[in-house]
């Protein structure tokens, strides 16, 4: 049900995370804002639920959603 534009947007986010890693030397990852398997709510793998974080920030967040 995702459109071609959705797939392109997600691919661009992963490419940007990789670019930032190379450029800064700090590992960046694509994070699900609302975790895919959260305790109270589960998110989707869609462009609007993705953000780029450093690996440290992403890992400290865990599978939690700050509402």
C-alpha cells in the first residue's frame, strides 16, 4: 500500500543516514519514532514514522515512544 514516492522517501532517509555517518564519523541510523513493537502502541514502517538519529541517541531511546 506504500506508493513509489513513499519508497523513495524511505530510501533517501537511509542514504542520508549513511552520508551523515561518513561525513561526521558518528554512526547515524534511521529510527522509528513510534516503535514497531512498542508496549502501548506499535508504529508502521512508513516515511512519516522515520527519523535520523545518532546511533547513541537511537539506542538510548530503546523501544519507547515519548508521548
